[in-house]
C-alpha cells in the first residue's frame, strides 16, 4: 500500500504556491480529447520550479540505482578489475620480492600498456554509448507552475502532479487524485495479467499507482509520494540482486570463458608442477606459467566487445536506429523471425476516412457524426482511427454533455460514450464489426451486412461499426446498458502500403529473416496487405483458433503460420514464446501499450520514436522511422559486429593455443625456457595491438547473409585444429633453430619470439575470412597496424636497449629462414581453411530452419 502523503507533499496542493513558469521540459502536446488537456483539478497547480529543484536535491534522482556520470578515472580503474591483469600484478610483486627487478619492471610495463589501450578504446566507446542513450530518455508529463510540461523521468520528485494516459509508464509511487476510467497493469508487481481500476482517494491500494506499472486505458492525475529507491519497486530491487535476462550473446561469451578458464588452469598446473619436479626455480617457473596462461587468453576481448558494440550502435544511429541495450545488437543480428503489426511498418501509417455508410451501404453523414462524437469524447486509448475520424469531421460539442464512458478494452473491442443532447440521453458505441453487431438488437439483413464487411476487408479497408441507443434515464451501472442497440452503419478507412516495402521484405528474406504479421485486425485486411507487400498469406491463424490450441500445438502451428490475425495482447506473447520454443531468435516490432508483453517475451524488441512510453521502455531498439529497410540495416550491422567479435576469438585463440602449447611442451625438454615470462607478455601485447582494429574490420558479404550464433563446438574445433597446425610449424622452427643453426639460448629465444609474433600477426589476416585472404580486403586499421608490426618485429633484435629483454641480433640467413617458415605457414593455413569450410557449410549457424526467399522455411541440416 502506498505510504501516507508527506506533509511537504500535501503543501504542494495548495493554491497560490506558484512562481513564473520556468519548466525546463517541452510544452505538453496531448490529444484534444484527453482529460489532461482540459482544466486540471481546481486545487492543482503542481510544484513551482524552484521547489522542484530543491526537492530533487533533497530526495535525489528518481532512479533505482545511483546515477554515475561517465568518468575517466572510473573507466581507468575498471581496467584493473580484469583477473588477467591482477594475475600479472601478482606475478610482478612476486618477482620484485625475490629480487627479479627486470622481470617485475617488464611485467608492470605490459600491465600499464594493456590498461592504457583498454582505457582509450573503452572510454571512447562508453562516451559514444552515453551520447546515444541521452537521445532516448523517457519523459513524463507533469504539472509545474500550474502548466503541463514534459520532464525527464529521473527529475520527478515527491509532490509532483503527474499526468497519465493510456500507454504511460508510471514514473513513481503516487496517489490518484483525479481519474477517468483509469486502468493500470500491475503484472510487474503482482503477476496479475488483468488491469486493475484505480480511483481517486488518499488511502488504499485501489487509490495508488506504483513505479514500474503501466496505464492500459483512461487518464489520471496523480500526486507523487515516493521516488527511486523509496518506492515499492525500489525496495524490492534493493533486497534482490536484479540482473537483466541473459542474452544469447552473453551466454556464448560465458561458455567461451569457461572453455578458456579450463584450458588455462590445466596448462598452468601441468607446467608448474612439471618444472618444479625437475628442480627449476619456483619463481621463474611461476612467472613462466602465468605468462603462458595470459598468452593463451584473449585479454582484449572486453575492449573489442565494447568498441564493436559502440561502433555498431553509432553506425545504426546514423541509419535511424537508436540502441537502448548494447548487447542486443548481437541478438538483432541473430534474429531469423521478425513479428510486426501492419500499420506504420508495412503501410504508410496515415489512416484516412474513405467513407461513412448506413446499414444499407449508402453514404451517410449521420453515421460519421456519431463516430466523431464518440471519438472526440472518449478519453481512453489514443488511436489513429479516432484521429482520422476527427480529421474528417470535427463535431460541435457545445450542445453536447458527456455523462459517462465505457472505455475500450481488448476483450470487448469497442468503446461507448453516453451523452446528453437536445434533452435526450444517448449511448453511442463504435468498434470492431463483430463486437458491435453482438450488442445490437435491431439488425436487419445481418447476412448482407457481413457480406459488405467482408468485401471491404478483402479490398484492404479497415472497417469500424457504429451503433446507438436512446436511454430514458441515467443508469447506475452504464456497462449494463450496452445491449439492444440500433446498428447505425460503417466507417471505412484506408492505409496504403508503403512505397518500397516489397523490396525491404525481399531483402529481409534474402538475409534469412521471415516477416510474420501479428495484428488485432481481421484476417481479410491482413491478408490483403500481406499480398500487396509481397508476403506469404496462405496460412492464417486467428485469435479464436489460437485459443483452442495447447502449447505443443501452437509450437508447430506458429512456425508455419504467415499471419496471426484478430489476436489480443496475451495471445501475442504466446505466439512469440512458441516461436522461441522451436529454436528461432524472434524480434518483435511494437508501438502500443498492448505490445509490451510480447516485446518483453521476444529475444530482441523494437519500437518507434512516437510509440507510447511502455513500448519504448520495453524496446532494445528505437526506430527513428517505422521502416523495414531501417531494420534490415540494423540486422546487417548486428551481424557484422558478431562476425568481427568471432574473428578476434578465432584468430587469437587458435594462434595463441598453438604457440603456448608448443612452448609449454618444449620447456619440458629444453635445458632452458623457450621464452622468458617478459618476452611472452611482450609478444602477446604486440600481437594484440592490430587486433584492436578487428572491431572496425570489413566483413565479407557471406557472413551477413544468414543469422549466426555462438557455437562452442565450432569454436573448440577451430581452436584445436588450427592450434595443432600452428604447433606443427612451431616444432619445425624449434628443429631448424637447434639442428641447423645450433642456436644458443638467447639466439633461440630471439628467433622464436620473431617467428611466434609473425605467425600471430599474419594469422589474423588469413583466418578473418573464409575466402582466400588476398581476396578479402581487411579494414584500414587492421591492415596497416599489422604491416607496421611486421616491420617492427624484424627490427626488434637491432633496437637499442633490447638486451635488457634478452634479445640479440640475428644473422640475415636466419631471418630469411623465419620469413620462409611464416610464408609456408600462411599457405598451410589457407589449405586447412579450405578443408575446414569444405562444402560451403556455415558453422555456428543457429536454429533448426533457414528462411529462403520465395520458399519459406527449409531445413538447415
């Protein structure tokens, strides 16, 4: 139950406590028929701006978690939370305590260099992401200085009077002080799926609204009593560790982490124990084992992810898609089913009245006037059909008194208003044809009405029916009067298909994404639009048919269905869950209050900038324009981001595994360590510099043509097979160095350092593509940083002060031999790659089916 109204909040209700208008928000623009736009409650003026600022300082921002500004210091310190860097710091401390100051200095230099690179890239990425997030902040309508305005939801304070309507998110705990047919969904708190009516009053749950809930219908003015952590939702969040649902991409990263952790622990333990048994110094062995573990790990993966996702978000923003949750970019790329309504996405979204007709099919201005009175006076869900009616005819309300309203809901699918006009009381209802006819008692030639309705629907018209009934006296329960109405006629609307939508649908199909229509409209209209835009429309499932299916039946039916028509919000959610159950990654595009359940259920959710608050808040992406082609661009960018992330994982782990295993094995038989700990870390650090460029690497077209997902079996197989190939060439290098050149320890280490670094640099250019490497141009940063590092690699033995690292100059013949081994390694890797990808198979392709243009779903196996 909401807490009692605090004394300082009560004072905000007093009249006269106003100052000149200084609201920082934008002027409120709401529907003309909304109660909020009429005169507010006589006693309500809201807070003065100065008082609101004082309370914001007193109570804090309206957030569940403390707001943290982007800070360079915080991002820098976050680099040292990496277990790998902490492991290196530990190794440096051990080396220092034992007097190995050179090793300790080298290790710490590597630590600070790695942290510096990570800081630079992650801070840039975080700044870009923060700038994008600021563009999609949720705003709320409040009374300030007696005037309605919009402010960021974080600036709502106790004592504010918030103005709520259908589709609004409740921004804080509040007491209802004025309401009109006000129904709120409290499923987030209570689990109850049906909306609860809220009425004005000071005490009791029926007079209170709570943060996190959303308005389903009606309007209200509410006095905020608690914000942020002081709300009921905030108390729950404080007691629990709230984590967002794990995405498929996050799950893949976690499993990959498990795989690497097991490999690193096994290597460290085996190497350390074996060397200690052989009597080698414990500190030297510990540093060597830790360096191997660090060398095996892709320690720049967090930075690569941050840069890739932020870069993807920036590119998508330029294409009209604002990203609310960065990790969702990967899910958008993996999506293979997109569920959407028709209006505004497949059609222009501008609905216009085409005509008004009486029960005999003749044009009728009287029917349009009845519909217009209903549209002007209803205060519930705002919708484009009402707006279209009012554009066609603005009724004169001067002589009309509104007495009551029976608001729209998704079961009745109609709205009724009761008015007094010319001394008589009349109930006027409008809504879906079937739901109006069922409450009419005087329907002549019903079969003819249904035939006319079907014909209009087949031609793509949306049709509303209008009915009325004169009442003798006011009723106590108005909803009981919705019976024995006289059928007035029809109002028809037309929303034409968008230009270019056919091409966008074909482009999505070419990307392996099936578009399915989920709509509350009747199936005939939906089929007409589907045919017009080039979608399959043969298999239609209506809401009535869906209700008769058990869960397993819906799983099978959902995959084969092209159009879901005449469905309610709960059925939309069932459809999404059924598609996910059959192995699809499902996206849902919604903009209405009734879309929120399905958006929460989807793998990735999209909304539009003009959508209601609850839809935009539930969305992972906000489209600046409702266009399928915008979504196509977002899908491609998501797949590029995933492809580049996977490139880094594959190139780093395959080369690193081979080199580290080779060194670990060689160290057990050589009388000296193949590389010192400092040399291993320097090698790993230098090879990672070009790897940062993978985040902006160009992506081959075939890598974005189909949805792809994490596949640990594929990654493990790739890592092992290419790692073994790398180890073969490592052992070949060892043999050449020992038997041909009879290299001393320092010469061996220098030569092996060069060969190891060269192979790690070139492998990135080779395995980043399934094509022959010189037929796929890498990104500029990746290419030129690799070239620069190759030149530096050959120059390292001759640089000043390198003896402190244990390097010595090498003869030209040995350098030439190392270059030839590297070239042979590139050729062998190309052959291995062609064998690995033999038959054109696409590893890590997710899902059970692939969507083929013009053919529908085909088996991927």
